[in-house]
């Protein structure tokens, strides 16, 4: 029988601090988790369940997956997994790769796919009366976005921890902004979470700026063990409401 697994204390402590620091979840919120089937979103699924049971405020949460129908990427095993856990689940299939080929003049599929997925999530949230979207980007993602923006965009920007979208009817939160990628990876392995390999051909067809900065930061961290602590201090003012957000990877 599939059951929820208690995440490690360190991961819970960091997530709890982020939830409080950025006032992410309010009494009575209905939270819709974007579940790709990757290690980060699966970790957040179990973290949200823990806080739903133990937090002093009451909130509801459900999950949704957008299947872009791309290559061998198949997130459909999430359907029976969420059913066994007893979590309300919304599964949407959209031929995003075909849409990208039809409407784009250059192969920047990732940005196009992310934008379409986000629109589907917003629509699903509105139709089902959710007021909060939870995404699973972590501190490594924020640091990479910050570096990309500074090096290539000439701006000091990163992903925000909690913000209201332009339409004003939904909030987007990122509860893992204090957590490291290695923590979600270790949790997914130790808990044997059913991670879905990301095999989208568009994502792996060419080296990306994000991968370049991931490797650059990893190399720097080897000689500077407080690198991400320093980067978090630098980025924290940019993570708050009022600063422009950077789209997903």
C-alpha cells in the first residue's frame, strides 16, 4: 500500500522557515501543486502533506500534471500513485511539442512549453477553485536564474518565493526556496519515490545556459562552501513581492 513518507527534518525545517518568512500559505487556502514527477515536485508533495497535518493553519492541497506528449516522457504513472495516496489529482495531456513546432520560428521549446504549462495550471486552478499554485523550484534553481539574469540579461532578478500573478486572482509560491537540490535528490532516493525520468527530446537536444551555470556554481562551491548561503543573502530581497519574477526553467 502506498503511503506518505515523512521528509527529513532538515528539509522540513528549511521549508517551514520559507513558508513563514514569505507568508506563503494562509488559513483556508486551496493549494494546487505542479507535479512533474521529478524528484523536486515529488518531495514537495510529501512535504505539503506533512505541513497539512501538523501546521497550526488549515489548508487543502491537490496536485496536477501537464503531460506535454513529448518523446518518451510519460508522467502517467503519477495517476495510480496519487490515487493510492488519496490526493485529488488533475492530469492534462496537451500536444505542446506539436504546438511549438507550429507556432515558433526557433527551437526554444523549453520557454514555450513552460508558458503553455503555466497557462494550463492557471486554468485548472480557476475551474476547481484553487487560489494558490505551488511550484518546486529550490535554491539551486534560484541561484542559476540569478546568474543567468546578471550575465545575460543585465538585471538583478531571480524567481520569487510568493507573488500574485498579473490577473490578480492566483498566488504562486515556491516553498523549497531555502532547500538545496541535493536534499530533494537524497530524499527521493532514500524514500524510493517513483521519480519519472525527464526524457523530453527538446530539453536535451542542446547545451543550455542553465546547465552551464549549474556546473559553474558547482565548481565554485568546491572551494567556497558558503557560496549558496551568500547567494541566498544576496537574492533574498529579489525573492519578495514587488520584484519581477523569472519564468521557470
